[in-house]
């Protein structure tokens, strides 16, 4: 009899009822399952499951019973929504470069898990669950698939993202594309979004992205432009679309594929264009804009080293969904990356402070683009001769191989200064490093810089600290043994402090060119200045304030997600910083990328000529940008160096403690204990020396860079010291490692 029962069960199973094909897809998407996952569970191919959903085939025993069981369980979790009147189609804004589309429902063939607008970032599991998505049943009742993270390992901080009105960018700013063994492509977006990508060629992929993917980001300023969609291709996705997994040596040196490569030719035949940087690690594929409608897609190819380890750590080695989260958080808090962090940092300046705006209607009722006050404008401005880098066209009159000295060249750079330990310091046990958070960002905040007008040359000027510019002045008379601190004269040991006027910390020997903040600091220290000449900029403003604020907020918010909040006591802050990146390694990558965006963005203001074909006196591509502004870079670096010196002077005046070494934004002090609290004299009220270093996460405050023993420091100084050179201990204080490259062994 049991054999009969088995036969009956098999007969019933062979006709197990299945929901309609569209419902099968809805249920799978509602649970955020991929075709690959369902196929693996049932022991069939991905294409087989796709056929069951598209109607090309029907499941047969024994898989049919298991498939029916899966769908039945999912139907209990995600009941079918009640029929509702279809809303009117929404036209995507023309500026997205897309086409008119109905955004009321997911397109057939896409694995869509729309995201609810995320709230403020929260590191608790409950908050992450609140912000990530509505409960599955509620989402289903609302008539849309629920979003459920499939990643293991606990709750992740949600990506803050607000879809554009009408759903033009409902799928976020980017997708990470990956391909399986059957050449099926899946796109991983922010918030756990998963999409099937139907495009079979690179041109078709660009078309699909603009017409159907609903990717992009809203402009950061009312007069700016929306962000273009970003596609990140894994090595497998590169192979699927006819691109090499890695660049050859010649392609790597050139930074792009050869113009005759078949992928480039494919794009050309489809009337798509590439920028001058070609099809490289970061590529921009576009068609000329028609009116306000943009048609542009950005590509990022990690296997071509698009994500530099110095800025992005191990991001290129992450799984697609994890990489989408990292880039998604960065895109939401900074902007969608458009190149290296340096390139993105520079582009962010323009995105937040666009050069033009729409004019008032003219006599015919038309609007035009006009200069926007407070911006750098649309045209590049030549630097003053003293501000120009070597080889710039404004210096073409100089003899070949001429070396400009301080009286000819503005040389505002970060600190690289060190000295020998005193006998008293050798008796102390530890060397403690203090590192300033986002030092160049903090220096950019409030910086008054020249805008779109060219510099004006002035002889025998009266110094004005409110006027940005470059000043030729002799500051060799400033004596650090007696300076004003908080407007009070104080006696210090000037030999134990670096000069604030040179990056080497050596006292200047005569007239030299300085940016306004450096000269203003000499006045603050209590000394008169008498410039001989200057290049000043009459039109000025705080161009970088918005840039600083966005990067500051991105940094502080991400650090808060990692458990390091702003309002912590010094002891609480040091404890929170202990191993903070290990709490969420993906967000740790974002923190580093934000920091490199600040440094790289400032550095790009003075991008030098690259490539073997360039000759001194010739213009190079970067000079065509309005953001090629070495004077702005000099102002920011000057302020950062002065800020550092001001803090060191305040600490020395209050405690008699002097730095042993300073490297950029890191200062090293000898102390009796290993903690920054052994250097900084915090009182019971939680306050320390006014105007000096303060522990905290905010930009301008400091964190613990590292501690080594005084014996270690003495050994490094002995090993690396030669011909009067003193090794900079700040370079090695973090890890305590001195490589053979440093020693020359």
C-alpha cells in the first residue's frame, strides 16, 4: 500500500500548483533572491529558473514540487497587493539624459527592490533595521516588493539616499555589475538593490542605463547639474562586455585602451563618444547634450586599478554587494565618484559652487547662462609669476634650467621638520604622536581666496590680512623666543620650535613670497611686516566653505556610524577610537576615502604636467580648468601650517612642552606616559589649554597617531641621521617600522 501512496504523492507533485509567471518573479524579488540563489537551491541552471519566470518553460518533477513549496512560503510572507488604480506616468527630468518612462512599477526583466528613503545614520541594529526597509508584509501591502538584505554578519548601517521626485533616480547613483558563468549580468545597487541587466554589449549597456535603469543623483546646487549614473564593472563583467580583465603594460602606461580596440570601435559605431582620457579605469561615455538633456554614463573598472589602494584600501577586492555599499555611502555623503578621490574632490568644488546660473528672462523671454557671483567662473585665470609652477607658460621667458629661489617663487607646503631630543626628553619614556583630523579641510573652512578676477601687481603695498594674495616680505626678524600668545607677550625656547614660515621649519634668511595667512600670522605673533611687492586679488570670497562642510559632515557621520561620536570626553574618545575600523570594515574604507578626497582635492588645485610629450613653457590640459588655482592651494596649506604652529606655541607657553617632530598634520611629543593625555593637560572639567590641541573627532581636533619608546626614537635618529640630517620621527611613529628603503640598506 505504501508504494501506492508514494505513487499518488508523486502524481500530485507532478502537477503541483504554481502561481502565474509574473507572480513567481514578484515573490522572488520580494525576498531579494537572485536567479542564481534559487537555481542553486533547486539544483538547476540559472537560465532554467529564468525560463520558468518568463514562460519559456515549466518546471518538471522532482524540481516542480520544491519550487512550488518555495513559492508557497514566499506567498505567505508577501501576500499579493490589492489592485489599485494605476497612477499617471511620470516624465523623467530632461537633465537626466534619460528617456520618458513610466516609473509607476518595476520594468519587466528587472530585479527591483526599491528603497524607502533612509533616515539619519545609526549604528544600532534596531535603527539599521528601521532605516533599511519597511517590514516585508507592509511593503507587500503597499504594492511594492520588500527590500531585505541577504548579507550575513549583522545589521549594516543603511545608506542615506532620497530618490528624486517621480522616481527618476529611484535606483540610486550606481550599480556594481557582475557576470556569472552563463554570461548573465546582475547589478548590485545601494540598500541591497539587485537588478537583472539585459544588455548584451557595451553600447547596449549604456543605452539601458540611460533609458531604463533609473540611475543618477540630484544636483548638489540649484544652478548645478544632476550626477551621471555610475557603472562599476567587475572583472567578470569586463569580460562579458568585451573588455580585458586587466590592462596590458602599454595600456597601463597610456591609461587607456588603444583607440583601435574593438570595444572603442563598438561605441563609435553606436554614436557614443569618449572624453580625452579615453576608455580607461575611469571612463565617461556620452553623446552631446541636446538642450538641457544630458546623455552620459560613467564607468569604473576596479580590475584596471580605478580604486587606488591608498584611497580605497581593499575596496576593489570586495564582493559586488559590499562594494556597492561602500561606493553608495560615499556617493550619498560626498558625491558619486567621477575618478580618483582627488578628481572627485576637485569636481565636488564645482558641483557645490557652479560657475554659472540661469539669467533673468531677456526681451524674448529666454534665459541664458551667466556668471554666478562667488564662484571661480567658467574661464581659467593665469597665476601670478611667483605662484606658477616650474614650466608654466607665464614663466616661458626664464632661461632654461633656471632655479627660482624664495624671492621668485611662492613655496607654501606642509611641514617636514624634526630636531634632536634634549637631555630632559631622553629621560622620558615615550614618544606620542598627535594627528590633526582633516587638517586641510579645517584650513579650507573660512579661507578667503581670490575668485574669478586675475591677480593685480602692487609695489610697496600696505599689508591687509583681509586681502588674499602673495606677498614678497622679509620675515627673518621674527624671533620665536618672544612672541604674543593670546595677545600677551611670552618667552619661549625658540630653538625647540619650527619656524612657521617655511615647510622645513628653518628660519627664513631674507625676503620670500608668502600667502596672506602666513604674513598675517607674523603680525599675530607681534611683529611688524613691510612687504616690498604683492600680487593681490580684489574679488574674493569663501569659495571652499560649502566644500568643507559637506566633507566634514561626511567624515563625522561615518565616524559616528563607527561608534566615534563628537561629544565624547577625552578618555571616551580615545576608547572609542581603539579599533574603530574593525567595527565595520566597509565604512572604514569610506572614512579613508573621505580623508583622501580632502587632501587630493586641494592637491589637484595645482596639478602638474604629466606625460613624456610635454615641454617647459607649453600649456598642459589641467591649465584649461578654472579650478587650476595654485594660489588657493597655497592659502589652504598656509592656513594648515599656521594652525599647527599656533597650537604648538599655545601648548609650549602653557606647559613647557615642545614638539620633537612635525610631518604635515602629525606632531610628536616626548612624555612620561604612552597616552595623548600624558601630553595634553586636561583638567577635571574636561578642558585643556585654550588654542592648543584638543582630542576629538571633529576636523581640527586631534587623535592618537601612535606611541613608541624614547629608546626606539633614539635608535631611529642614530640609524637615519647623517650629515646633519635629523630623521623625522613623525613619519614612523604610527607603526614604528623603518624599512630598508628608509635606511638605504
